[in-house]
C-alpha cells in the first residue's frame, strides 16, 4: 500500500473510499503497516480533515477490527455515553430508571481516564460487585432486570486503541474528526440501536467550549446516522463538578441519594434529562411525558429498588445503601467573604485522582474510600470559616498535602 499516495489524496481533498480504508486499518492491525508508515496519514487527517463519508468508513473499519456485540435477541437497546467529566454518576442513576420504564440498556463502561473517574470503579464501591462478566450472562441480566452495567473483557475496537496511543504519543489528540471516530467506533461496536451522546464542555471536560462541543456532536451525529443508528446529542456544561462528591465510593453514595430523592442538584437534573431522552426515543413518546415517568420512578423509589436488584445480581453488597458518610479527615474552610466565582474543575479532578482514586497504570490499586466533597456551587455566597471542602484521605498528612491545592481550584470574590 502506497501511504504517500493516501496522504496526497487527503491533502487534495479526494475521497479515499471504503476498500482503501478497510485495507489500511486491517494491515495496521495485522502489523503489516508500521506506526511510522501510518503516522503521516493520521497527521494528514489531523491537518486537513476528511469527508463525513470517509470518516464513517474509518469509524466502521475501527469498529470491525474487534468484537462487535450482537444484542438482537434483546430487541431494541439504548445506550448513553458521556464524553467525560468530574463527579458524573449519571450512568448509575439512569440505567435503573430506564429499566423500570422498560427501556433496556446493556451499559459497557470504563475505568478512570485522565482526570475523570470511571463508572466501573464507582460500581466496584459496592463490595463484591462484578463488572467483568460474560456477555451471555450480561444479556441474561438485561432480560431479567432490564439493564446491566459492566466492563468488557472482549476486545472492542482494537484499531482505535492502537491509533489513539499513536495520536497520544505524537500530540495529535485534539482533532474533532479523530475524536468523533474514536468514540463512535466503540459505541457502534456496543450493539445499541439508539445512542444518546452527552457532550461535555468547559474547564472540566475535553471540549473547552460549546462551539467545539457542537462541532464534535455534529460529527458523531453524522457517523451514527450513516451507521443506521438513532442518535441524539445533548450538551452539558462542566465548569464545576456535576455533583458534590468526587471519588468512587463518595460518588456512588451520592448517586444513591439522587435515586432516594434526597439530592435535587445538577446531578439529579442531568440524570433526569438523559434518562427522559432515552425513554422518549425508545418508546416514541414526547419528552415531557417521559420526564414525568422518570421523576415518578424516583419519587416512588422503584428506581432505587431496581438498582439494589441490579447490584445484588452482579454479586454486590447492599451495605452502601444504608451507609452514612464517615467523618472527614479534614474540613477545609473559606478564608474569604464573597461568592464562588469559578472552579478549576480539571485540577480538582486531578487532585482527587492523585490521592489514589484512579489507577494510572495496571499496578495501581484504587482506594475506593478516598475523595473530596465540595459543599458549594458557583454563584453561592460564602463567609469566612464556612466549609467549602471535606477531605477523605488516607491520613491527616495526605489531607494536609491536598488542602492548599484544593483551595487553589476555587475562586471566591
């Protein structure tokens, strides 16, 4: 294969076509084309972009490079994906809500990535919860309970992993087309018929602003449509943590509070919105009717009870449902009077990850109990000595180490 000719076509805005792209990805996965040979092609796409049709072919080739889930025996299946954020436990909240309302979800979730926590890490805060289960068992759980939340031991879109690793090493990550293709290759491989994509933007997300988020959303929408999927894009601001809690166990406890009707903040609102969209698209009903049904599952506790059933079905203990927050290792207080103007949300996420809540490599062990609770949202007034952070650390020494770092993430004026 003449990689120079491919680069020339991309630079001259010529179509590559399905056969050429399929062969390119297959040869690369089979190690018949090296990193050095494919890198100029990735760079050319990064610099010049490719047509929507060719971008779909690239996404489809990456999807087909590994295992694809066949969920036909379940009937219509819905999936939700967030592009990442801090204190985002919407998956744990909306899957049981959707299950109660007859909208089936087999949710493949990941571990922590960068400064964001992973849903599987949060699920494993339920002692004994098995995230790594056989696909046939997962399908049986969806049939029985309406939903299943898991990771996958199957190799999903391995071409994407290879290409992303190369992009990461060479500084070619922040291209909207390549990001869209990476996300959608995994989503399309997951087998859902309807996909709701929650594109986050702001200083706690991978997209810095709404303009860039919409550009990414349009690319993913087009890829999904060309794949014959029903796609809905929504945009969520991540200029502060979505919930109040950051850290696996703390976030899971907050998700339980939302389902128990005890928390009505931004996390509740986002979860209701996303669940309502999933149900509306699945059941072909107006959004407001779906929203009414979603809220009812929280008010009457049926979604909370469904989460208990799902946790128990995957080996998890229900102790966390009755557990109260422990005494913080250290309470951080304001030294100013004023109003919360902003958070550096990415730095806040990084601080909590570095405490030991996120496995940065395969040898790292997560401590599910560690984390931080924020007590104020942007726009709220604070006085000197008001609590603004609660630190749950390994010991007082670690808490003291992160105290000033946390203060540096918040602007009070």
